[in-house]
């Protein structure tokens, strides 16, 4: 194929009218959109399979469990099939070729592959009743008929969750994405049809702007009271920012608050450490400046030197053990067996009389012990 320069193209097309050039562009686009001129070995063909494609491939992580997650599941499986260029196998845009077509066998193989991919994303309870479906389009339509007929209940649940959703103990990011998922699911479940032939009156843009403003206010109302200042600043903007812009502003405010909370303990510890270091340095400086002229040692003066004034008594201030005897009483002398009586008294007068009688007797012998009458007198 010969190469054509830009100048030759301009010169050759100079005499061609605009109508013919438009027809050429249309014919070229139709030829590109048609799959007849595309080989099955090309990745642009719907029947093309890669080397990594196999029946056990799992396209999406979520599994269809019932009416509660049918909307998100269907959207996810359609996106995955579109990425694989196999959406035409389930929406009817690429039907089965007629008998005798060389692509009939390729279509059957790709159809079986798509059925396996869809069944891999369905729970076992649901897939047990789909074993004999022979078309990927019929399989998806049957699932739609079974689980999309109760959309009213799911719409009610989604709206209820939206109105009750608040940030609480969740981060701003988790709170925002949870609300956004509910918005997207509600948009899929309760889709609004646009004007036929394209909207030219501008009402669709007005409705979209109102819906975005409603979502923005709902997002701001669910935030915690700690974001009241940032929320007030956003509401004062004219025009109001979009929902992603408001989320970015709230996220920045959250990071600033987290940074201030983590910095405060660090600053407090640093201040305490500096105070303790300064006190220790002052104490050490005051002690190091002292010098004893008697023993030539540091840390004290001559007036405080123990070698000069004497070491303190370590036993000073300690209480001596109390006497085991009775305080204020003297022990009675042993009484002779002939005059033995039990005397129990605590009077000081008796002790004084006894002391006088014993002193006058001038005898320390126990044989001259006083009688009971003498003690009582």
C-alpha cells in the first residue's frame, strides 16, 4: 500500500464536494462498527477469547443472593462483560449465527463461556435451578424476571437507609462512600427516562442540578457537629460546590483536626521534659558551685562539712522499746510462807508505806517481811 502525503490528500479532495466527503465518513464508520470485516482472531470481535479465559473465571467478587443485591450485582456483571467485549451475548445485539455459518461453532463456545462466568457469580441456592439454561441472554433475563419484580421493597429500604444514615463513629471517607453507594443503587432501581430524541428544553439539566443540591445537603446534614464550622463555610459558597468538592473540603478539615490532636500530647511531653531538664540543671549547677575549704571537696560548704561538725547520729530519733513491766509499780518482796496472802493493789499510798517500813527495818532479808496488818496500816 502506497503512502499518501497530506498535500496530495488536500489537492485530491479540493474538487470533491462536502456531500460526498460526508458519505465517505459514514461508510467508513459503518464498516468499522460492523463485525463482518473483523477477524475472530482480533480482540475487537465479540467472539474473541483470550488465553486466560476459562470457565472457572470469576469476573466480580460479589455474588447474587436475592432481591436485596440484584441491582448492584446486575450493574457489576454488565460492566465486567462489557470489559470482556461480551455484552452483545446477553443484550441480544450479537445473536446466534444461522446454520452453516462458520461462526456458529465460535458463538456456541463463547456463549457457554459467558454462561459459566455468570453462574460463578450466583449463589449455590440460585444456580441449582439454572443448570439447563442454554443461552446467556436467557439466563440473565430469567434472573431479572425473578429478582427485579420486587424493586418497590428495595427502593423503600434504600431510601430508609439514606434518611437514617449519619456519620457517627465512622470516618468522613467511609460515611461518604456508603452514602454514594446508596445513591447509585437508587438511581439504578428508580431510573428516570429522558426526553425522546434527546433533551432540548433544558429541564433535564435543571432536574439534575436540583438532585445534586439535594444530595449535597443530605451529605452535610449527616456529618457530626464537630464539622459545623466547615459545613457553614460550604453553605455560604455561591454557587454551591459539587458533592466531590464538598467531600474534599470536609476531608481536609478532618486531617487538620487529627493533626492537632496528635500534636498536643507531643508538645505537652516536650514542655514537661524541658522543665525537668532545666530544674535538674539548676540543681546540679548550684551544687557544683559549692566548695568546702576544710576537706577540699565539692557539693558542700565548711559549715556543712561532717568531718568538722561531726557525722549525724543514725540512732537519733528512734524510739526505744517500751518496758515490759507495769509503769509506776515496784515489785513486791517475797512474802514468807507463813504469812502468804495475795495482795492486789495499785495505790501509791500503799507503796509509800511499804517503802518507809522497809527502810526503817534496815534489812534486805525476806525473813523480816511485813505482815498483812502492817501493809494495810
